[in-house]
C-alpha cells in the first residue's frame, strides 16, 4: 500500500458558486484640525449582503438528496431552505492566524431566495481621508454547506440529530481555524455531502480596495485577510468544493464463466460477511482553512492532528450467529449497512450474491460519500459459499439445513488509472466480480459533475488481468511455467516484449486471439517463465503495447531452494562440504548464516568450527556416534536443516 498523502494536488470540480457581498458603512468619523469631505463610496452605509447563483448545483450538500440553489424538484434539496454556514474573523490590521476566535460571525446561516440572515453585520469603519485611524482592517471568512444548527458554546448538534453526517464543529470561544466534524454513512439513503467555500477564480479574488491598491486572493483557498472593496456592489464569491469522494460499489457472482452473469447453482448461495477498505476514513474533521488549493484538509475526528490512517474501515453483516467476519466475536459483531439481500439470515431466505450486480450497501441504487485518507486503497472481502448436501453432518448458517459452509477471505489492491488512492471531489465506481475462490475488481473514475462510466472486466474465472496503460505486478514461484493473462481496455491488437532486469528469464508471447479483443474488449496473452535455479529472488518485466499505450507488468520470481543433501560424515572427518551437495545456485556464500549443534549442544564459531565458501571446517574431528544438526540459510532461499550421524 502506498502513502499518497503529500504526492498529488487533488483536482476538484466546482458544483455551486455562492456569491457573498460585503458592503461598507460609516459611523461618525473623528476629525483632525479641519474636516475633509469623503467620497460617497466611503460614506455610504450598506449592510453586509449575500447573493448566490448556480453553475451545476451542489449535490447532496444539505440532506440526503441533491442540493440545488433554488427550484428543487423530486429528489433534490433546496439550498435556499437548507442554507450554508459562515465563520467570520475580524483581525483589525493584523494578518489572520490561529490565535483568533470567530468574533464576527459564528456558524451564520444564510438562506432564503434573497440570501438573508439575522442579525445583519456591517463592515468595520476605519477608512476615509479624514479618519484618525490608519489601520487597514482585515477580515477572514470560511464557509461550509449545508448549514446545521449547533449549540454555540459547545459546537455540538442537537442530541436528537443523527449520528452520521455533520456531527459538530468548533465552539464559538475556540481559537484557531473552524473545523466541521463528519461521520460517513454507508447507506446511500443517509449519505450527506460536505462542501467548503474557496476563491473560485482569479477574477473572484481581485478587486480595488477602498483604502487604495488592489487585493488579490489565492484561487482554491478561503477568503483570508479580505479588505473592504472600493465599489459598494463588489461581490465576494464562495465556490463550494466537495470535501469527500463519492463511491459506488456493486457485487455479482462470476461462476466459472467468461462473462459475469452465469447463475449460481440452485443449492449454493454466497453470503458476504464483511468488507474492509483501506484508503478511506469513516470519520474526521474538515479544516475549512485548507492549505493546498482545492484540496480538502482533513484532520482526525478531534481536529487536533492528522487524519487517522493505517486502519481499515470494515462494514459487517450485523449477524450474531457465530459466523462473523474473520477475527470477529459473535457478541461484538458490528451492524453497519451491508445490503440485507447479500447476507445470510435465520432462514437463509435472502438470495445472497447473484449473477446480477447488486448494490453492496443498500437495497436501492446510489452512491455513498467517504473521507479519502490519501493512502492506497485495498479491499478485503469475507464471504461464505454455502452448498446444501444431505450427506454431510455440518449445518449451513441457518442451523437447520445440512451442507458445507466455506469461508473465503480475499484482499486486493485497487488502482484507479495510475493511482491507488481516492481524491476529494471525484466519483469512483467499483465492480466486485465474486467467484467461488477468488474475487476480481475493476474500477472507473469520473469527474464528479459527469455521469460515471461503468467499466466491467469480463474475464475467465481466476484469470490474471491488467488495465491497458497501467502498471501491474506478477509473482511466480521458482519452478516457472506458462502464465495466461489479459489486458483490458485495448483498442487494437497488441504486442508483448520481455525485459530481464534481474535474472528472470521470461518469454512474452503475442496476442492469442484477436477475436477476444474485438468481441469482449480484452486481449489474451501468454508468457513463459523459465525455472529459477538461483537461491536469490529475481525480477523482470513484460511490456505490452497496442501501438499507443503501454502496459508494464513487473515480474518477480521466488528463489530456488538450496536443496542440500549432505554427504556421509565419517569419524576423524573435519570437513562438511555443503556447497558441493546443493541443487540451488549460490552466488555468495558469505551472506549465509549457519548454526550447528553437536549431540544437542550448540557449537560456537570460531572456537568449534569455521564456515567459508560453503564448507564447514570442524576444529575437533568427528567421532563415532556424534550427531550433528546443521541449519543453513543462504541468500533468499529458505533455511534448511539436516541431521548427520557419524557411524
């Protein structure tokens, strides 16, 4: 698994741009020796106002459903009703830092078609030619959507609210950046999108200041150190970006068939026990003051440190029947959102995993939102294959029907193009093709604002597959052999070449059948790997190209066994020749380690023996009835132990 937290600036897509207008007002100015006339722009009293417009609409930002600016229809949530929240910090002439509290606005809800709010706030007034103060007042604003009500002194939501979605935020007396606490719900019916506001374009963050000069704010970052604009109608536009990744997962049974869709045998059912994901977090805290443009800044749930990583998020079947997912105890089973149609129940009446793709998380179709951790994604699925058989003594999970119930645990690293991690603001699709003894994955990623493109890899049961243009890994044992593999996503006939980078002798053969490529969208290849005689692991590469895109498959081959068969040891002998009695090829005996016991007592080097070039030289000669037990480990080969009795 690769840690990608700091490697890539995440690309996000804009869904809604909310315009926020801040206008100035003027109190009675304190004058110096002689009054001066201020311009109308400096003297005009205007309340802070808001406006909003939509480009594509913010999806699922407030409640389950699609959030749009206005005009909601079935399945949509109206942003004018749900509103968005604003935190405002007044720092006088100082730059914003983490020493301030939200002293100007705290979780200020902005809603209605006129984007109104209460109480109305005004710009600080220390401007004008005749003003005594020469401060350049600065204010910083952070926004999130959808708005939720909290107790300001604690930052907690109402006790009756759901335990998923937005669960809390910074309290009003806390110094530092505002954070929004969030818990993912895997049921698409409950999943809630969380967005945060930034400067959308260079034009949005550039304007003439009332005190002279031009203000320019960074695109993709919050509205920090904002100075009053010269124009009273200048608008400050929040562009809301998605802080989460959108994930759709379905599952089907590919039973010994070239194409998923073959029905499972009538007396066999496949039940999912649990599924685990790395690369996502189920809960975290979103810092609204992101430091990388367009990239969501996630912290741990307490908001005090980096996002928790390294642990898998596991969704269980919720059944306390003694057959929980691997490592689980019946009394501690967690119930979290697997589709009830793909798990067992007391009567075994659910269909289980069938040939038709089924949503992993819910009975209805839909995607869920998850927190991307920036780490590589792996998927581990635990499932039972249950077959009725009256001849067997064991029972199925219903506790009534005789048969066999076999638990399978499969782990797979998942790649989305060239990367194996999720990014905020993108939509991902995983199709799990589940076989009797293996599970195959394929994935598609699309821009959030577009309809996802579903890609199925339809492969023979247990076949190796690699995506065209991506990289892959292939491991083979020391004996070598012929490997059949598939390349998906090719648009024309391909060729394959082999490269021996560190000893692997591999022959890459051309496409086996062009018909597969034209009909099924994948190309079939074979490669022959020679046996490895060396006691070192070796590597090589296979490169497949369709003339436009190249797929590189790293080949690793295990070391050969040392294969030591000791010669007889006679009394008076002082030499035990290991090097001359092995089948594996050893390049460097100096790297080996050896241990010897004589009649059950460990011998020490160099007091009792020496070892060089694969030969043990005893200090004292062997004697009749001595029993030597010798363990030798060389290079990458496994340790081998032999016992020699002197006649």
